[in-house]
C-alpha cells in the first residue's frame, strides 16, 4: 500500500519530466528534422500563449479554484485591440490588459466576497464573455496592419522571439511570486486550508481577488500575443478551449486540483509536453481527429495520476 | 427561524423566479412584436426549444448530483453525424447508433467520475475533446457531411407534424414528463437528490452513490445523442459544426430554471421553463433584427450570473 | 446473559500505515444490552465502529454479526436539502400500485412515526430547517426503523441541548426494552452511568477492560481510560497547572456586550495581563462563539472589543494586529495547513513581519522557527517536515508557536488540549501557565472542568449565550460551577 502510494507521488511530481524526456528521445530517433533550432523556436512560439494562461491558472488552482473563463478573456482582449489600435499599440495593449484585469477581479469578487464556487463563478463569464467579445467586434474578423503591434508576434531579441521571451519572463516572475513573497505563501495557505488561513489573520479575500485578477491579466496578455501573431483580431476562435489546455498543462505538471500547492516549473513542462505531443503527432502525419482523441486520453491519464485518494 | 424563511424565499425564487420572467418576456414580446404571437413562430420556437430541452433534461440530473457534463455539445454533434451516417442502413440504425455511442461515452464519463474520484468538469472536458475528435475521424476531418435521404422514415421523425407541431416537440415533452416522474417518484430519483445533497451522508445511508453517478452521466450522454439524432432528422443531414457551446446553453437553462449548481435540489419543470426563457430571448433578438445574434450568449451569461448570485445570497 | 450474542468480536486487529489502530480487541453484545464504548481520542473507538459496520476489513481476528447494524454519528449524516420524510424513508419508500413512490403515504407515515420521537415539525420541509437535536432524532428514527437489531451511537448527544438529550435517552431506553442492542459511545459520564449496562474500555487500540459498568467506580473508569493509577490521579490531580497568577490590575482586553443572535447575547469578558480567564459552560453555551467574536471571525449585531482601551475593528486582521491571537478548537479544519511544512505553518501569521517589501526572508524565518521548536519542545525530524505528519499534540504546539511568534498580548485558547495525548497535554498546560506568568492575558476554553478549575484564575460561566456568573478565588470549585451552569436547566424547566 505505502509503496504504491509513494510511487504514485513520485510519478505525480516527476512524471512530466520523464514524459518530456521520453518524447524528446523518441523524436530524436524517429522524427526527421525535429531536433533543430528552427523547429524548437516554432514549437515555443506556438506554446507561449498557452504557457502564459497556464501560469495564471496554476495560481488559481493553487487556491483550490479554477478559472473557466480564460479563453473568453482572450477573446475579449482580441476584440478590444482593433478598437484602440488607432491610438497606437501601447494604448491598445493597455486597454486589453485592463479588460483582463477587470474580468479577473470580477471573478475574484464573486469567489471571495459573494462566496460562489469558482467553477460556477467563472462559468458565467465563459458563457457570456465570448458573446460580448463578438458583440464588440460585430462578429467580424478584423485584419490588423499596425507594424509595431505585429512586431510583437514576429520580431525577436537575440534570436529569441518576443512572445517566448515574455512567456519566459512571466514564468520567472510567477515562480518568484509563489516561492519568495508573502502573497505567494499566503496564496498557498489559502488553498491548503481556507478557514485556518482566515483565522490566522491572512487577507484571504484580497489574496483570492488578486489571484483571479492576475489570471485575468495573464489571459489578456496571451490574447494580445496570439492576436499579434495571427495579424488579426478573431474573437470567434481566439482561445477556444484554452481553459482545457491550461488546466491540462497545470495538472500534468503536478499541481493538484485540490489546491495548496503551485508548481511553476512543472506547469512550464506541462505546456511543453502537450506541445511536443501535438508536434509529434503532426510530424507523423496523424490527422487532427486522432490528435484530439490522444490529447483527451493524456488529460484523463494525468488527472488520474494526480487525483487525491478517497 | 432565519433558516426557515431563507428556505422559503429560496423555494419561491426557485419555483417562481424563472416562470415569472418567462411570463413577462412572453407578454412583452407578444405586445411588441406582431410576428411573435403567430402560430408559425410559436411552432418554430417550440421546435427549436425541444432539441435543447432533451439535452438539458440529462444535464438537470447531472447537476442535481452535484456534477457537470461539458461533453454534451460534442456528443450532440456526434449524435447527429452518426444518425445521418446510420440512416443509410435504415431507421433503427439511424436512431440507435447515436444513442449507443453517445450513451457509451457518457457511461465512460460516469465510470471515471464515480470510480476514480476525478473532477467531473475535467473528465467531461476531455470527452468533449474526444467526441469532437471522433466526429472529425468519421467525417474525413469534417470534410464529409452525411445526408439523410429525404424520403426515409427517419426524416419523418424530425419533420413530421401533428397540427403543425413537429414530432420532436412531443418527444421532448414526453421525455420531460418521464424525467420528472423518475426524479420525484422513483428510488433512483431520490438517490440523485441524496448524492448531490450530501454525498458522504448518502453513502452512510446506503445510497449507491457510484451507481447513481454512472447512471446520470450515461443518461446525459444518451439524451445528447438523441437530440443530435432528432436534429439530423430535422436538418436531413449530419452537420459537423453544430453543438459548439451547446453544453453552456444547457447548463445555463438548468441553472436559470432554479436547479442548484452545487447539487441536491432542482426540478425538470424549471429546466423546461429555462429553455423557454432562453429561446424566447433568442427569438426576440432575431425579431429585432438589428441586434447581433451574439447578444444571446451575453444575455444567458448575465441571467446565469444573476441566478447564481441570488441563490447564494438567499442561502446565507 | 441467556441469549445468543448479536455481535461477537474476537481478537480483531487493524493496522493503518504501520500504526496499530486495533490490537487484539474483543467485544460481545447481546440482545437488549446497552454497551458503553469508551476511550480517549485515538484509542480506536472509531476504527472499531468502522470494522463492526463493515467499512473497514480487519487484518486479523473474527467478527460474527447476528443481525442488522445501523449507525448514527456525532455529525448528523442526513441530507439537509431533502425533506424530513424523504430522509427518514430514503431507500425504503412506500410505493403505489405501479411502483412509484407514494409521497402522501410517505409523509403521513413519517409524521406518525416521528411523533413518538417527540418531533412535530412539518415532514415535507427540508431537513436542514430543523434544529440539530431534531435532526439527530430523525437520524435515530431512521436507524431504528431500518429494522436494526443493533444501533451504534457515536457521541449522539454532543451537539444536543439538555432537553433534547433527555428525549434521546428516553428513546434509547425504549429501544432497550424492545430488545435492540446498543453500542453507546460518549464522553459524558452521567449519561453512561444512567443508561449503560456494560462497558468496553479501549486504550491505544487495546481492550483494557470489559464488564458491567455499575460495578466500576467512576474514578476507576477514568484511570482505565487514561492509563494512570487511581492513586496518581487523586494525588496530583489530572492537570499540570501550577499556582494562581498575580495579575496586573488594568485589563488589557475588554469585550463588552458581544451579541450575535441567536448564539451569544450581551457577553462581557475582561482579561488582565498575566491572568488566565476560563470560559465554562455546556457545549453550545456560546464559548467558542465568544472567542470568535473577540477575534473578529463572527459577524456581530452589537458589542465592542477594546485592547488596552482602544477599540478594535471587527475583522481578524485588525484583531491580530492589535495583539489578539486565537487557537481554534478544530485543529484540522481551522488550524493547520496540512500541505505546508512545520516552518511555514509556524511563520504563517507573522509572515508580513518577516518580509521586506513583500519578499520573505528565509533567514529570519529559520531563526524564529528554531527558537519555538526548542522552546515548545516540538518533536520534528526537521522544520521542513510536513505538518500533517506530526502527532496531534505536536500539531497543537506548532499552532501555539504560530501565535506566539506574532508576539500577542492576548491569547484565546479554544480546547487547547482536546484530542492530544496525556504527555503533550501536560506540556501544553504547563506552557499556558508559563505564558501567563510572563504577562500574557489568556482566555481558556475547555470542556474539562478540572482543566478550568486548575488552570484559570477566574471563571466566566456562560449559559444560553449569556454570562451566568463569574467565579473567583474560593468560589472556584466544581460545585459552584455546576450550580451556575445547572441554573439553566432549572430555568428551562420552569419556563415550560
């Protein structure tokens, strides 16, 4: 009994690294042109928005919550960009981030102050948010031409694409936030035992609102970067099923859905793993249908390994 | 005493809130839009509502057990495609194939949730993905849309009418009456309430909680498949792009109808009223014409929010 | 006893993760017998019940069940959102001709049945609208009506009012007369001696005594439970508190007119530095609520809390900043953060003080944690050990350390020694003493009268959410406290 429990905990903690290693090895041996700098850059650029959303999701899940509205928030950010792009890329991006902040803070308010279950609270925005984005955009896909804004998706610094650089910096920031700040430690305590945290005089509501707000802002950042790369505002498809990808990455990375623990590096590796799986399937010419079904199976397997025993 | 009055208030809101909103909406629409009250429009409204009602019926059971089923939108689309494909082999294949396959996926959902303690929303999100993948696989990655022969008996199921009202309306009505009876008048129904009301207590009271969960997810999957089959019969083809976000509509109508998203309390009648409310709103948005159809999901979201917040406040 | 036993347990053992929860336990139960099952927390009572009801399979030994077993628990295990009648008949509903549930008949039968248990509430209303005592009675009715031959009752009276306890004990007596066997788990000596025929005492998973209860003197029963000789208990008392403290004259905490209906109503408490003030009263008399009101965790209808003469805003954060700390009663749900280390649990409340610009300092943390681990003698392999792995007593010390490192002026202790082993208990008691001597103002809540009488300099007795009396000096005796508490029962009887 104890042996299998220990083994499962090890798998839970390190499974993602083993899987990434195994997949890299497989591709090195069997996939042509996989272990190239160009391919890795492409993969990272594709994974960057998911990673940014997953970082916020990891924090929310650490508080024993979940945010189903991240995809809708990405769509909102995408819809807002063209409205303000006339005034320049900076105001447009700022407005998109403010929308993300407002959406996240609203979720946090519902969870912390009104006391609604996170799934339920963020469901309303999942249902209505994309509709609102489409209403804002008149249901249209808007091509974007501002060169400075598009540079965000195409340019690089020292060979590293800007979006990857941003994702990396955000990952470092979130890692520092969770491990080295009072906010981060209070977040984990709130997720571990909310009542105890309240009685210990922790600012529980502020922490919760803060966490959902950060998640909202990060989703908006992802929406901005994805929009820039697409060179178009597409609220109908932007971030569809992103909540699933983000939750998967977080859980695959070893953060339990029951809260009280945030694994930032694990989350990064979770995103990398899911990206590698997709890339491997594509490189071996498996159709999208099969790829989706395999992803579904991986999600179930990861959550199965990570689940809490009764 | 405070708990008692709170409970009474909740009861009133649950029983009457959506009904009052629906009545007001209908009266106002009737007076404002001359076309709203026409028999044609009402028939169309009922028909459109019947597909959603069938899906929402299963969702009602799932939500009362304290769960959620996000896979029904994909299963709805999958059911339609399977029915259209199956229709070339006759009526029974067209009807039963979607029920069996979608019911089977629902069964797997239920088994994973009940036996392994995995969160319902993530299991059913995964099967949302899986069912879409399966749909793409059998339609040549979505390129192939199966048609139902226009003169087949299966088309009659979707397009046949009694006094101008389509068969799906009667099928949905019959299922809802049956569902209501099962929920309130059978041991299984009591188990559904007990499972969602207090799972640990239910286990100690001898309720077969795991079996109950497996059954409700199987039901939900089967009903989504049936709704897909009816839709395919009505549209005479297995449209591959329908059902995106339908799970959210279904959840919204169930909750607007007064079923507690936290489980343990709810009615089929409320769900039917919720369907009516959403469909009337959609109809009105279409009548206005100048309004974007996307307003419908915004309105659903707002309604959902209001109901959830009210439920929470009244339960304090 | 002349009849065949309905339950026969012989040599049962059960091990969890290397810890022996049950070790060669025997128990025999006959028809109509009321059998007390006693022992301290962690003695193995719950495990034995779970083995009896089949939730756990024993690792060794033999169990013979000769009838149906029903169990009612301390927490009412029913479904609050379902109607009273639905709860009562869940799984055995009366049916009509076509097999559907006959709701009219169900409700009628439920109303009829519950009348004999003294419940006249509307059976079609949700169970959650009933008082806890009534809910417990419904649970009991359900257990009995399931044609049970054996009813196991796990601390059934712990959340009941005295009047409800009476009704429950009457029902138990009726069951006994109807030939139903009962296993009765309780900590209340009066109840045990009133209704039970036989007793089994468990200690550390072992069966240390079985036999008729009335022949066993109370002090002997206590010593069997605690594992100390009767002599020792009489000589040293049961606690490790020292002498009274010399308190300052000006109160550091003044709580005035604390009111949160219906639980507390106009409670006044003052504590001076260096003083231990005990809160006595029955369960539900408002002790925990008073503490929670002081720390700002309970919404108030009225009342003020002053620390050193300055009013404190009503929230936990402000109260903590003003120097009030509270050790909550329920360690698991309100105390420890299980997934965090001992170090993180200790520094949790003091974290902002150990950080600069929101960034935590590991060095400061280690220093303070080291100090408290040594001072409170917390047994850990390392401060990085997960707190969930510690014993109850050590977890309690970690929580005490959490509060002490915020350097509080007022410490509210709610049942600080509940559920921890005897050795740790004495250490915690000695520590409370020491803290008061150092000038801390302490409020001590305990259900153990001895702990209050020995530990407190002054006692505030609560009754029905209001102060029923304050006792000091020579008045600090068992008789005075009981008299103050008992007035409630008499008042109650008069007013009805």
